[in-house]
C-alpha cells in the first residue's frame, strides 16, 4: 500500500491491487479508523466515505486538489 503523503494525521494512499481491470486513478484517505476514496478525474470527487463528516470531506478534497499532480505521478510510476 504505497503512502503518497501524510497531512494533519491523515494518510493518503492507494492499494497495490486496484482491481482487474485496474480502476481509474484515485486516492484513499484514512484516519482514526475512518476511510474515504476519491476519484481524481475529471475532477476530484468522493467515491465512497466511511465516517468523515462533510467538513472533513471538503478539507480532504482541497488537499487532494492541491496535490493531484503528485498523486497522479505516483500512481503512474507505481502501476507502470
């Protein structure tokens, strides 16, 4: 499970086995037993959420948008 970044106690990562066929690029976020998944394209949006409230979801979207190029680059490097 490659960790892409950590921010304010949140871990941003993707799973090494992302389906067959592989799902489009996305990022998972975990903290305190809660987890969410965000699609990166065509815009950052939530795929599923298990526990984060709406305020946290908006904050996570902002962090992901600020780091989307890094996340996509790491995705491409790992799955190349």
